[in-house]
């Protein structure tokens, strides 16, 4: 499954695009880069960016009842995450290989993907892809799949499953700009979950809030929490 997910990521990340930045955007980006912070200072310290107290206040749930998971399995700190979870009665319906199943949905407040970035990179990474970009992504992923099938790393059946996952992800991927938050922020909608991406002072971070079945409530809480994270930076 991890291999299939990796293939999907490869396809979406290899999409090419051309951007024509005006002089104002270029000057702004250079100014932001000149004062950019060093993301390495947050390595192993995500709990200082998003404290238990902040997560408890965001969720409206007792901090003493939260389960805390600081994921540092990957060597690269960009992949580290900090999650505060509480038990919930909510459930989510998943469709796995055509089979529908219900899984528990804990209440979640999470920070992840803390890394250095800039306005140009952030804008390129998080935008609604054009038809040309989607075609390029699918072409690139298809070529990678064929290579891995030839090398015996995956089967044709696995490649087909990856195609299905990629097509589903592309069909349900939407980026919504969030004004007046950091240097730039976007709300990303997918079929599986939604999350907030924020760029501030050369540092990018992601917040995932799952406290309600209503997307609008989770989005509002994520935006409010992001402002507090920025105050800690």
C-alpha cells in the first residue's frame, strides 16, 4: 500500500507548469527570503509550535484526556508530525477496493510538514492544476509504473490500482485560497481529508483539524489555530 501511495505522489509532484510572476511578486518573494527563518530550529520541537494547551483550547476538550503522538519515524524532519487525539463517536465511511467500511474517527488536532519554503515554491506546490498539468502528471506516473513493472518491482495489477487511486485523488483535489493568514495560506480539499497549508516568514506548516463532520467548522478552527502557531514562530 505504501508503494501505491508513493506512486500517486510521484505522479502529482512531477506535474510541470510555467509561471509568469510579475515584478511585484518577485520583489515580495525576495524580501520574504531575505528574512526567512530556519526550519531546523523546530526539529524535535513541534510541541512548542503547537502545545497541548493550544490543541485543547482548539478542540474544547480536556488536555488530560488527549493522546499525544509525536511521529519521528522518518529521518527527514519535514516528515515528522505531532498529533493530539481524543475519543469520538464519529465514524468515516471508506471505500477500499470497492468495499465500503466504517472506521472510527477520533477528534484530531495535528501539525505536520514543517519545512522551509518561499512564495514561489508554495504557490507552485498548492494550486488547482490545469488540464495540461494533469495530463503531464498522469503521463509521468504511467511511465514510472511501466518502468517498475518491467523491473519487477510491482505487478500490472498494482499499477492499475495506483491508476485508480491517482484518478480518484485528482478528481477530488481542490485548493481554496485563505486570505489574511501568514504570507500565504490555502485550504486543500480531498476526498479523504482536508487540511490547511500556511507559509509564514519562509516556513511552511500544515494543520489538520478533525473535530466535526462539518468542513466549515474544521476550517474555521484550523485558521484560528494557525494564527496562534504563527505567534509562536
